[in-house]
């Protein structure tokens, strides 16, 4: 009896001990499941309610990035973001820049986007033929860039479309433009045709700026370049209207034709009066114009005049050029009849004894 009673008591005591242990285990399981669900929701749950932009400055730590994301309500916990970055193994590979996070982006998705450097793509374009002052005005008008810049030397910028990051300094973007200009000129100079009349690659850049301002048609740049190269070889003045304009306004549009007085006013750029290249470029030429000058068309042309359709007619002799000018004048007079506009007097004297002044009627001012 005693043995039976002792065994029953032992079994009863064991069962009473197991019950709280089982309850504790179940509670722990529930707690772990709750924590897991919580962390899963924090890591993979939806984030911002709308598209949100966040900018990370260069040198910003992962902790600081997490704070910026939490502040912008992209994520719920900066600490969890730091831990996730640490365990992903990319804590030191987080890329600066401006990021755009779609509505509902999770913490993990945001982390992967930053690790991959999928920044907002923003661009700035410097059109061909703009002066350096005009290029700087474009930079200063770009609101999501910071800081000021000085106007670089004329012709030093390569006109192109450049990628930049919002919040980046204007000087950093300008430096890329200057590097591109220098690298492009060096590369094209190395591939230049033989026996060109340029002592230095800077001379070629000056000539390219004139070609850039003389025509907007890519197809005729090599032929326009040939006219000026042939003139330079022959010791004939270039006679380019845009060089006169640059001496008057430093490349700002005049909004009118040149006057006789302006053509006769000496400046270091007025190629109607000087026997060589201007002292500086008159604009920032594009890659195509530089290439055209360094590999011009093989022609004997010394003149060109507008053809009435946006391009030019070329001539090797002064007599042929006069015929082309007469055709242009006839077309111009016909247009004036239909538009009831009085013909504009030519700004350049057409006298055969001064051939250097009779090169063309410029079409790209």
C-alpha cells in the first residue's frame, strides 16, 4: 500500500511540474513568433506612403543614413537598418547620392537600392556653341546643385549632357565638363590630318569654335572647316561674322545684323581686320566641330554663302562666289516681296579688290 501510494504521489508531482514548463515553453514560442513577425514586418513591411526622396552626402555613415531614412519615414527603425546593413556584409559599401524610394518600399528593399547605388538620374546639358559665361548661367540656374563657380576660359568646356547628383556642387560638375573638354581635344588632336596650319591644339580649338558658330548643320561642318583651313593656309583673312560679334558682345546675341562700323572696328577677334586666328575661342565647340577642323574636307573652297534652306553654297573662286551671292540676294528679295519686308542692306562691301572681306553671309549668329 505504501509503495503504491508513493508511486502515485511521484507521478502526480511530475505532472504538476511539467504543466508550468509546457506553459513556459509555449509562451516562449509565442514570444519568439511575435518577435519574428515584428522583425519581419520591420524588415519587409511597407514603408513610405508616397514616393520619397532622400539625399545622402558623401562620407555619411550607415548610422546617419538610417537616421535620414527614419526621419523621412522610409523606414521605422534606424537601428534595425544599421544591423541589417551590418549582417548583409555591405556596411562599408553604401553609396552616397539622392535616392527615390517608391511608396511601400520595405527596409530591405531600401537597403538593397542603396547598396546597388540606384540613385536618381539627373542631367544637365550644355548646348554646342555656347560661351563659357552662358554655360555657367545654365549651371547656376540648376536649382539642385550647390555653390558658385567662376567662368572658365572660353572653349574649355565640352558641350554635352552630363549626369549629376542633386546636392552635388556646381564646381564638381564643371570640373567634369572641363576634363571632358581637355580629354576630347587631346584625343582628336592625336588623330589629326597632316600638314594642318595649326601650331598648337589650342589654335585648332579656336578654329573649331568659329566653325561651330558658322553652321548648325553637322553634315557641312567638314566643308566649312575646309574653307577656313584653306584661307589660313593661303594667308587670307577668315572674315567670319561671329568673330566680330564676339568682339562686340563676347558672344551674346545682338538680335540684328552687323553694321559697317562694327565690321570696321578693330578687336582681337575681328577676323575681317586681323590676318590670323582670334586670340581666344569665341565659344565652346562640340566634338564634331573639333573633329571637322582636325580632319577637314579636301576641297579648294574659299567662300560660302547661305543657300536659303539652312545650309550653304560653297565656291573655290571669287567669281563663282559672286554668282552664289547674287542667287542668295534674289531669293532674299523674293521672300521680302511675299512678307512685305524691306530688304536689308548688306553689311559687307562686295568689292573684288578686298577678297578677305567677302567670304559669306553668316547663317548662325
